[in-house]
C-alpha cells in the first residue's frame, strides 16, 4: 500500500487521503452568469497529466487541505506544502 505524507500528521496510508482538485484551476466568473456545462467542467474535469503534477489533497483524519506535488508515472511524492500561514511545512 502506498503511503502519502500529511504536512501535519506525517506519513499515513493512502486510503486516508482524498484527491480534491488540480492546482491552477480558475473559477469561472461571474458565477451567476456561468452556464451549467461550464460550471460542471470547472468542478469535475481534470487534465490527468502524465508526469509531475501539483494537486490539492485532503488528509481525512485531520481534515487539512494541502498541496502535494507528485509524479503520476512513478507514484513518487515530490513534496507537500501546507496552505496555512505559519503552519506546518
Ligand atoms: Zn493529517
């Protein structure tokens, strides 16, 4: 079983984590004028890039969201970073 690092809890088993989204998505605006297909694409479409990616993940036991960079071809985790100001790594 693969292990992912949580910046707050350390290495934990992969089933404890939830993929949230890819980094770099831009919310369509103004929200009141966005069509349903455009909104659905924003929420659900992912590029599914082969290689190095930056993604938002959540560690479910602690509930924290953070940035994880990983390589989708090797499954190697390249780094994690908290979104908290002055928080953990
Ligand atoms: Zn955690």
